[in-house]
C-alpha cells in the first residue's frame, strides 16, 4: 500500500473514489473560473471589472456565486441592439412629427415649397397642378404629369405670354375656352289663351 491515503482513507477503492471526486471538483472550479471570465467579457464593457470578476471566482464556488448575483442582466450586444432600436424609433418619430429646413433648421411642413425663415427653395412645384414634388419622383402623384416634361412646357408657355402681354395683345395659339356662363333668359310674358268652350 504505497499509495497516499486521501483524507486518511486506507481502503484503495474508497481512496480512488475520493481522488476522482476531488479531481472532478477541481475541474468544475477551473471551468467556473473560465465561465466567469467569458460571461463577464460579454456583459461588462470595462476590462478592470472583468478582471475583478475573474479574480473573485478564484475563491472556490463562492466567488462565482457572488458574480452571478451582481452581474449585469443583459449582454453588451443586447444593450447595443436596444440602443439602435431606440435611435431608429426616435428618428422615425422625428420624421413623422415635424420636418426641419436643411439650411436653417426651422420647423417646416411637407407641403412647403420654401422655408418661411430663410426663404430658400425646399421643393419644386409641379408644372401642371402646382403641388410640391419630391426630387426623386418621375411623375406627379397628384395629377399624373411627368415631372421632367411638365417644367419645360410651362416655361415655353411663360415665354409666349410674356412678350404678348407686354404689347397688350393676345398670344397666337390655341385658346382655352371657359365653360359658358348660364344667363337668365328673359322671356316675354306668356299670353294665356283660353280655349273656346265647345
């Protein structure tokens, strides 16, 4: 019996079982130290606090239990994801609540063509209906006029009317007729005829 007795056990079978149990506890303790380190890195941003949590878990089992009690409830990835979601929600809310002029940061509405504060042009009007157009649109969603074609047609029409109106004449070209106004037609007083009695 040359083997050393663990805990004063003289029986070889019990000595082997106690040695295996002790080895198992040491492996669990080392695994808990590693787990504490890995978990602290995912939950704590400060490297000094990660080191403190790892050193605390060196105390067998008690350090890991204390770390489990005081560790942050969320992973760093979850915190960053939540912050991004909040930022996106705030951006959507700001977009819905009110727009701001890109030049002077004055609050404007979607339908404004010019900023009331700095007087800079925000959007171009539709050549047909005059409503504000987004620069990315290819067609006016209100009157279905093509955005690129409507502006030159209006400019040509403006050029035609400018010289003619200065001379006091009407410009040649197709005239648009307005619907005829309904007039009250005066009728002569009706003559009442009486039928002869038969």
